[in-house]
C-alpha cells in the first residue's frame, strides 16, 4: 500500500527506464501529456513521445517512416503543412533543449495501430506506456447518453491492451471540456468510481504553473496557438487557461466565439488509471478488435449503441 505523500502514477513509473508518452485521440492530445513527459525527462528517464495523428502523413518521405503507420517527426518535417501539431511540438521542445522527436501514428483501426505501437515499443525497448487523453471521453464505457469522440481514444486503448509491457497506464486531463461534445461528467464520475472499485484508479493530481513542467506546458500551448492560428487546440487551451487561474467564460480563441466556456480548476487535474481497467470498463472493446480502418471503429460503436440501453445524463448536484 502506497503512502499518501507519494504520487501513485509516478510511483508506478519509478522502476521504468524507457517510457512512451502517447496521445490517445489525435490532434493535440500529446500536448496534454507534456507535463508528465517533462517530469519523466527531469527524473532522468528516456522518454519517447508519440501521437495518434490528424496530420496529413501520406506525403511524408520514405525515410520518415519507422514502420507502417508510424513516422518519426522532427522540427524540419513537412514544413509546407500549416497544421502539424507533432512538428510544432518538436520545434518547441528543441528550442528549450529537450529531445525534439515526436512520433506520429496513423489514424487507423485497432489491428494496424497495434502493429505500429508494437514496432515503436520494440524499437526503443519501452518498459512503460502512458496513454494520455485531453478530455474524459476515453473513460466512457459505451452506454452513456453521450460518448464525445471516442473512436481514436478507444482504438488506442484496444491496441495497447494486447501488447505486453510491464506498465500500461491511462491519464485523463481536462475534466469538463467534453461537455461540448455531449459528455455527462456526472457519468464520468460514476465511471471513475467503478474503476476505483475495480482497483484500477490510481488517484489524481493537478498541474500547477508553479512547477517547471506546468510553466513549460503553458508555454508550449501558447507557441502552438501562435503557429496554428486557424485551428488552435480548444482542449489544451482550456487546460492551460485553468493552469493560469482563469475562470468561467475565459475566451482564448475565436473558435469558441458564441459558446460560453466554463474554465475551472478541475481542468488541471490528471486522473490516472491502469490501462487494463479502462479496457475492461469499455463494453464494446471486443467489437472493434478486428478493425483495420477508423470508420470501421465508428461503425462498430454505432452498432453497439443501437443495441444497448443508454444511461441518461447524471447531474452533479453541487
């Protein structure tokens, strides 16, 4: 049994030497994992970064590909593309003197995604994986009234669930953000409670701007917003605003114009879980196991939801 003053997530990673921190859901998810990755860097661990990517990877040169569906991105990769979060992050990391390689994983179904992850894990002899979701839809089990955008998140969970690595963990940061996509956070809390009963919840901790990792995260998000002005990350922008103490309808991008935001301190919390528990919690994971395309994942989820009785939204009474 751990002591209260010890962070359970980092305690689980204490013996790991080579850690893969990877974004689960595409876009800027790898930024949500940056505070954890930086903390591991500062502890002297070998850290590799990866992200299931929404970027246009098809035109990358052959020498960028480590294996099918996994590419190595540096600050000089595909400079003609305006939207490339992985390259933008590699550029900012290099400016601060950190290793400046970020790997991209193609937006594919479970079987090719698992092969890509396996190639990445074998290449770097990874002994721990931290799968990070910016938001909470990775915790949806499938019978909720709204799932958010779970396809990429749960394809990532399914892909990693069948790969033998000593430590496989899931981190969710940005509580409340997925309300925009119909997620009931009362149901999120119910699911976390179930994972606690299951023994899979490792607790939560906040990202503070008083830490080096928190300050560098805020810096990286601001840099990304400047270099991707047409499509800045609402998720990471919300988290970064909360880390800086913003509250309520604190607008930071024109993309949210017309929407009322509720930026608040809960968005800074990192909820940590054992990946196996998150996989068991998902009621349709077996249905996406044999998928090769992301649209097959979407179809399988839709088919499951047509058959299941959905839990209504649950109001948080305070």
